[in-house]
């Protein structure tokens, strides 16, 4: 199941909505430092939105793997931290 659309023109609101669906634990923690930029002006840069989309897509893939039983919850959490720290 692909939750992250392939639209290159996807805006910040859509990306954050997708994050909320894909990784509610990240969304609810309110620690979005692994997703949002250090400088808010970076949100206007397409390359930043593409990196953000890539992270959310990877989180979606990891969630699917955990739900299928391919990885454990511990492995998911470890991999999620890795994705968010990039």
C-alpha cells in the first residue's frame, strides 16, 4: 500500500498529513526535527521537500515491513531513528 503520492508538486501540508498517517508516533511526539528543516526558509526549496518526501516514503515502507512481520517493532524503531537522523 503506497500512501505517499508521487506528485512532484506536493506541498508541505500534504506531506505533513501523510506523515501523520504513516508515522503517527513521530507526529504525536511533536519532535519533527528529523523531518522539518532547521531554517524555515528551507521549506520553500523544492529539494528540501523532496528529501522530506523521501523520508516519509521510507517511514511508510518500514511501517509496512513491520505490519507484515518482516521486521520487529524494535527493528522498526531503530531504522526509523536512522531515517530521521539523515
